[in-house]
């Protein structure tokens, strides 16, 4: 697939078709990987994507117990 390079102010940009943006779930940012003789464009993953579902599953299986007590026996609050 060819894509045009367009002028944006003093810079230039790459215009991606809507179908490509939707297929690869590209929102506001992409990651550019520069390798020998090529540029790879990857969608930026949302940080913590899927954590909510993972925490829910952990709770259902009982894997969400604290590993360290939130109050220590020798803790002095005075």
C-alpha cells in the first residue's frame, strides 16, 4: 500500500486511511521503530490494558490476598 506524505506546517506527515486506523486500533499515538532501511509503525498499547479483568479473575480464584501485611507488629504510631 502506498500512502502520501503531506505538508503540515513546516513539517511533513503520513496520512493513514481510516480502515488502517480501525483495523490496528490506532487512536492518538503510534510507536515508530527505526530499523535498517525501514520504518515500522505500531499502535501504542494502553497502559494497564486488561488489568481490570485480570484483577476480577484473581478475586474470583482467591489469588488477591495481600502478600505483605498493611500494618506491621512492631509499628509505632506515636
